[in-house]
C-alpha cells in the first residue's frame, strides 16, 4: 500500500470499502474470494488496501487488545511495533515530561501510548507512509490534538537542543531483509545516536532483546539497561539515559490481566478516547554489586526464572530473595525446600528426578498414567523438540483406561551430576501484584 492509496482509504469511499472488507470476515482461505467481491464495488487498489487493513487488524488483536479495531498499519510496521501493554508501560516512565519526541514513530503505537498517558508528542519518521499511519491512528482515538506527526530524519530533529523534551527512539533493526542484533548495525546505529544525544538528557532507545550484552556494557555506568518480558517471552531491551535512568539493570514483566468482568471496547465509529488500561507490571532492579552464586542439591521445589531476569543478570538477586540455590552453572533453575510466591519465575513441585534416559522416562510415564506432558527447556544440552516427540509417542503407545486427570511438566536441566529430567507439577499462579511503575 502506497501513500496515495492510504490517503484514499481514509476518505468516505475508502472507509466504506474498509467496512465492507471487515464485514466479509476474511481468512487465509477466503482471501481471493473476498478480494474479488470488493473489486466489483471499488477500484482494485482501494479494494486491496481495504482488505489488507481488515486482515492486519485481525492479526493485531493479540498485540493490540484495545487498539486493533481502529488500527492502520502495513505488515512490516505491525511486525516492528511494540505491543500495546509494553508501549503503555514505557509511556508511564515519561511521567513529568509534558512533551516527548518519538523520533522513529513507525505506525504510531508509542506515540499513541504517550498521548493517552498525558504527553504531547512530536512524532518523526522519514517514511511518509508511516507518518500518515501515525496521524491516522492518533485521529482514530481522538488523540490528533496531542500528536503532531511530520516527515523528518531523527538525527536532524530541529529541537535537539531542548533538554526539556524527552526522546524515544526505536531504530530500524532490519536491513537487506535481515534482522540485526548488534545495535551498531541498526539504522541509525546506537553509537551515532549516542554521539548526537549524549547521556545527560532524558531519552530511551529500544534494542533487540537478544543483543550481545558486550555491545552495551560500556554504557552501564551511564544508562539503565532494562529487559522486558510478556507472556513468558522476552520482548525487548531498552536503554534509559539521563533522568529516565533509575538503576543499573532492571527486569520487567508485563503480567496478564486478572480474570475480571470485561469492559467492551468502544465501537469503532465512536471517537472518544477511552482511558487506557494500566498494565500490571512486576519489576526487579539493582545497582552496584550483585550476590554471588550459591549452589545446592535438588530440593522439593524448583523455580524457572523469567528470561528477563536472566538477561538482566539478576538471577542471583532473585535466588537470594527466594532463599533458593542454583542447581548448576549451566542452568538457570533455582531450587528450594519451600515455595515462595513470585511473579519472576514459574514454580514447580518436583515429583521425580530421572536420568536423561528414554527407558526410565517410558517406565515412569507408564506407571504414573499422566494425561499430558509439557517439555520445558531449562538450560540443558538436551533437545527439547526431540524429548517432546518422545513424550507424545510414549503417551500414545499406552492410553490407559484409568488415567490421572493431571498433566505434568518435563524439565530438561542439569544438576551436580549430569543432564537430567525433572517430572514436576506446576504450582498454582500467585495472586496478581499491584502495578509497579
């Protein structure tokens, strides 16, 4: 979709085409049939843009649980955008700054989050289509009075001398159809941005969560390095500079919403912006020296820490707070005699330890008659996909007439002896903590 077609999509005929495309409820199998139907009523480029937007909105439901119904995007911009809850959490860190410049605005998710949490936003991008997407997404939620989008290069932003304006930067990590991990391979590179913006003014930059830590080690004394996870998956790394820095390292978890009565999202035809839901956050942070590793034998319970905790280098801080020990230098599992409620790790009760031997596993599963087995990789050299295949084959080979109603977890790990298997039961989730900003 080019800029001219997108601008047409925002007009009366384009909005009618979009409404018709959404009414068709397109799927992958019905895509061509839906396109043919739309092309009977609208010109080909408008029909294609409407259908693409309808499909992208459906794909965006998980990433943008509130915003998806009004979202305008391209496929690449949607893939690169941060999710709604993470964007709202990050926006909360700009409290105290009435003006924020989003210097690489993309489709406008960060700009929208900043505006919804009370900031005025100058949204910059060097792609005219993405500038138009940002403005349209802000207008869809009646935030266009707070978001001003314009075509510009982030390195030549005209207000760069104004220290009162905080900055947010999400550089392009793709080049020549490849994703890059090292921040000096981004566009623009981190080293160039550091030279331009320094370390004293308030700004943050989004980095790939799998980046080599050596690439940012030099900034540890001047920046806060934060790893953010959601749904058990590591999502992003952020460097915070100037007054936005509050510690040396931080692990942040965006927690699932509690089971409460759901308030429906306003109809897409309404223009009033809803009050954004405040995401539930758990945060673990540290500055200065960290506790030394303490190892111990396998106990009754094990903790599998969030990848955000591990990447932030806070494993031993969490271990100390849980009163636990580490099993082995090559695994992230912690172990303790009694469980402690924590949002920073999945907690399991150990039912049995097995050597990494298929015969032992087969015998144990047959005797116990579990209904399902979920394999969890916990820093072991064992192949998780292969062991999952073994488990499913074993379960299918003897479906017993009398079986437990219980599913178990097979943790692939190491202890002081060798690679091993832990058959474990997951401890029930703890009550949701209050948001921690």
